[in-house]
């Protein structure tokens, strides 16, 4: 989904990509940035300010097939976490009327709805990742002895684990609560936004405590804490691409244990 632009990110109403009606087709012009999978996807949902008469219309969603003339990939941008995004340009990109997804000028509400569901996913990912980080913390603290005692017997470490477990539980309940409201068709925008902030900051903190508990082992690339830290960092800003990186976390754990997944 291509929403973000060089001049419009968190505030998409500032977008300047335009779709003008030439009597037969919509003609898109503008630039988008940070677009995940833009070069690989079979189609992109592009958001543009559409107008039939040159006036300022509303935001409209367009389905743009891969390879459509005027849909140009400008560059591939490496992001932290092994992810790539793209900068793209619409240059006199002609689209037929049936490329409009939903109603003309009605693209903003479904886009917000989609981003709301995404926030539920983000919350769930953060709960899962934080739980895995806590498991790693507890496993290590239960085995590592320093100055005559297991780390697990130190009150600092116990507090870290207890705080992490409490916050993971709280986040899980936040996600269930918002998911129930969404399922029931109730308003939950505030709760969903709280989840994005709280869940990602919670997971950041838990991963950090796990890294600290593991000492140098927590700084290696042999266990997935570094992957989790990178991924969570960009969940706090952008749109995660989902299962592929979760799978990468699992693969790294398995490989560190000597199991090589296909
Ligand atoms: C890995 C990744 C993948 C992405 N994939 C896509 C994609 O597929 N499609 C797409 O359209 N976009 C994508 N994005 C872009 C993402 O949606 C934007 O980065 C996000 O909306 C923020 O916009 P921005 O980067 O321009 O930051 P800005 O809008 O410039 O904001 C900068 C910072 O200020 C904060 N901020 C903004 N307004 C306020 C305020 N009122 N008060 C306090 N703080 C504020 C923001 O939260 C942010 O931290 C992706 C981003 C990343 C990192």
C-alpha cells in the first residue's frame, strides 16, 4: 500500500500525489517513499488526491498492477532489520476507471481501518516477541552463576522478569480488548493507537533486559535477540512486513541449536 510520501508520513492528509481525470482515464503523478514490496508485489494500492474537475478532491485508492507504464521504481532503500522499502514515482501513470478501489474520494476511511487492524497485528507480534525474549532471559538466568549465585537469584533480575511478565500480560489484555471491540464493530481507534505505542515500547524494554541478562551472549547474532530488537525498532515507526521476519527469528534460534531449516 503506497501512502507515505517525502512530505507526508504520519500525517497522510498532506499527501500531494494527484490523480486527474482526462475524460477516459485517471492520470497519476507524484512520488511515494518507504513502500514495502513495491517492486515485488503484483499490485500496489496507491493513495492519491483525485479530482475530476481540477479542484481539490478527496483521497482515493487505486489498484496499480505491476508493470503499468508510469509506475516507476526509483530506488531500493535498505532499512534496519534486513528489510527493504522503495521510492516510487507515478509519472503520467494512466489508470482506467475500474482501477478505483471503493468510492472516489472515499479512500481515507478504509485506509484508516486497514491500519487499525495492522495495529492489532503489531500488538500481537510484540506480545509474542517479548514472551520469547523473556523465556530466553529466564532460561539463561537459571543457568548462569556469577559471584557464587545464579543470576536468577538476584533481585534485580527477578524484578526484570516479573515486570516483563506483568507488562506482557497487560499488553495481551489490551490486544484482546481492542480485538473484541473491532470484532463487534465498535469504535476502538484510541485503544489501537495505545497498543501500537505501549506494545512496541514494552517489547523494546523486555528485549533490552534479556540482552543485558545474557551479557556478551546477548550481543551475538547466534540467538535472535538482535533480530527482535531491530524489528521492534521499526514497528515503532512504520509498517512491519509480517511473517517473513518472524520466521527469520525462529530460523536463527533453530540454527543456533544446530537445526537447519529448509
Ligand atoms: C520498515 C518500514 C516499512 C514501511 N512500509 C510502508 C509501506 O508499505 N507503505 C507506506 O505507505 N509507508 C510505509 N512506511 C512508512 C511509514 O508509514 C512512515 O514512516 C510513518 O507513517 C511515519 O512517517 P515519516 O517517516 O514520514 O515520519 P514523520 O511523519 O516525519 O514523523 C517523524 C516522527 O515524528 C512523530 N510525529 C509525527 N507527528 C507527531 C505529533 N503530532 N506529535 C508527536 N510526534 C509526532 C512520528 O511518530 C515520527 O516518529 C514504512 C516505514 C518503515 C520504517
